[in-house]
């Protein structure tokens, strides 16, 4: 790994119709980073994925040497992160939600793990014993249900695959991207599970998570519908990995 002063970390903010909070929260994040005096290079990357409001224009107005905006015509958080990951020249890609639901102080908890250089992916969890969470009953219940289903079906050890607060070594990400099918919210689960099955080094850290939602940005969680959709996606992912493993075994057997 390069010495800290030669490392580039890109903090990616996937954005879809967030004109109400984009400027304020991006500047809040910028100010936080400036106060840290990191000994590595960093940049904020706004990933505007198909917004139909003024998010693109607001993002463009924020651009300077520390803030960049990448505009994608198609929507999808996962799609935007994957597309940018393929072309990024950073050593690490860090992505987080623009509502800043995770406390900014947790960024430094993640950075500490990054500098230690023992892991390929570091991810926040809202469900570890030391995590602090302030959220609605429906969203809290949905996270627990999703996690229970994923651990049963995919047989993994992690507590929270879906938390939108992760850092990944870019060279590792580029290898995993071609295997990830989902372009939306299930992207996180595919990323972590595929990395886990390929024996990359993963680390969970507890986060302080608060449901930062304003009136126009109400949760779209549909507990039963989304739970069923998640179950189907889990089963398809499991089946895909089984087929992939069989094909690899057959290939090795013929070589």
C-alpha cells in the first residue's frame, strides 16, 4: 500500500432528486473534511443518477478542486457507483448517503480501519451491539428482517449488508463489479456477499445512524412487498453463486 500522503480517497455521494439537501449537506461534509487535516488526498464525488429535479444544476454550482460531479442519465444508486468505480483512479472509494444519516464522526472510525490496511472493504452497521440508531419502527423492522433472511439464505456472518456507508479498495471493487447484477438498492448485498465468497477481507464497524428525512423525502419502505422482493433477490443470488461454483469446478476438472 502507498504511504498515506500518496493515497487518494474519493467520497462518493449517490444522488437522485435531492435538490432540497444536496447543497447544504455537501458543504457540511466539505467543511468536516477540511477540519480533519487528513494526511492523504481526498475528493468529494457527486454521482447524480438520473435526477429529474435541480440536483444536477446544484451539483454543478458546487464544483471546485475538492468537489466533482459525475452525471449519469439513468437512475440507480448501484449503477452509478459501479460505473464510477470502473473509471476511478482513487486507492479507496467511500460511498455514503447524501442525507448524512450516519454521523460524520463515524467517517473517522472508518478511516482508521482504512489506514491500518488490514481490510479490503470496511462497512458501517446499524445492528452491532455498539451501534446507535434513531429510526422509524417500519425501517428498523425491515432491516432486521432483511438481515435475518440474508444470513439464513446466504450463510454469512455480517449484521447489516444494506447500510449505505462503505469503503472499498478500488482495485478490489473493479474485480467484483462485473459480477454484480443489481443497479439499485440490492447492490450493497451483492457487493458484500460476492466479496465475502471470494475471500476478500471485510470489516464491520458500529455507526450512529439517524433517520434524517424531511417531509418531501418520506421513506418508501413497503415492509411486506420489499421483504418479498428481497427474498426473491436473495434466492436468485444464491442460485447464481451455486451455478458459478459448479462451472468453476468443471473447468478445473478439465484442465
